[in-house]
C-alpha cells in the first residue's frame, strides 16, 4: 500500500536531493583552449564550492535582506491571522462565512499573478493610488524605491499569507470545546480575557506550526522579487538566496556553485527549524503530554 508513495518520494524528492549533493562537490575544469566536446570536464572540487558560497558577499547580503524581510513579515502576518481568527470565532461576529472566504481568497491567487498585480499598483505612472495621491497634493515615495521595496515585497506575501494562517488558527479554535468558554463566562471573564488567557494558550501548537511554515517560506522567497525586478532598479539578481541560485544555475551556467548554495540554504532551513522547535517545544506542546 505504501509502495507507490515511497516510489514517488524517492524519484521526485530523494533522488534530486542526492544528485544536488553530488553536484555540489563537483566543478567545471577547462582543458586546453576549452573548445570542442572535450574542452571541459567535470572534476571533484571538495568543499571549494561551499567555501565560495559562504565567503560570497552577495550571498551574505541576500541572507541579511531576507532576515529583515522575515522580521517585518512574519510577526505582522501571524498577528493579523490570529486577530482575524479570534474575531471570526467570536459569537458577536456576523457574516462569518463571507468574511472567512474574503480573507482566505488572496491565498488562492498564484504568487506570480499577485506580484504582477501589486507591481503595477506600485508603479506611480499607472497606479490609481498614486493618481489619488497626486490629486491630493501628497508627495508619496514609490514602493519600488530602494528604501521601500522590501516592504513592498513583504506586503505581497502578507496579502497572500494571512488567509492561509488564519484558516489554520481558526480551525484550531473551532476544535476547542465550547464548555470551556461557557465556564469562563460564568466566572465573569470577558471576551478579551477569554481570548488572551484561554484561546491563545490552547492554540499555541498551531501558532508554532504556522510560525515555522512562515519562516521556511521566508527563506525561500523567490517569485515576488523576481517578478518585481523588471519594474525596479532596486532589485538585483541576487536579492534573495534563491534568486542567487537561479542566477548561478541558469544565467552563469554554473550549476555546481548553485548546487552548493542550495545545500547551504537547505541545511540552514533545517537548522533554524530544529532550533525554533527546540526553543518553543516545551511551552507550546507541553500541554499535550
């Protein structure tokens, strides 16, 4: 029964990872003038590609930008998702079905489409927002400028990611027995007190998992800056680590360096995820023991 799933995992997940690991220890060597079919050959490079990646200023700069991007995006996205989930779970909220679909709907829009949509909304020449600002006499800087483009990219991810995280948290809230809330109300607890002292602690495991998924997605940001790059001079081909991998593999034709960078990103993602879970595991999942 498990054989088809195991076979697909080996073919489409495990085999590419192993092959990427193999390529990361190789490099291209030019023979003679480098002409003809035998002008280049693949040789063992050891850790040369990894050392080159870890000492590359562009890679370090891309990591720094993604770190700032994550510090802006993740708390804002999870905060809004939690707020919307708590509001939808409140007995006083009306039209919860429509509100739930409206908040979740942006998540159904592909990242490429949403990036194109917001990209043109950021362009002062065609954006209706900047037209209104101009009519009001406001001098508003472009979201594609060097100082604001990071927030523009974060806004696109925020617009699409709040709905997914809200659904996860809202589903966790609906699984909580209503008797707990009723007992709290009998004891005189207000809606705010119930939310802060009962709901949020109970759904702490769901908050941890959404935070973990958000961190992984942040490290893998690619579509938004890639789509916005033709619209702005503020975005380089190495703005994020995955953009650096794409440039090395498909623009510079250096798949070996790209493979090493990919492995570094994968190891860093695993390490950050493991460390994060170790830090919050006892507090978030202790109540399940």
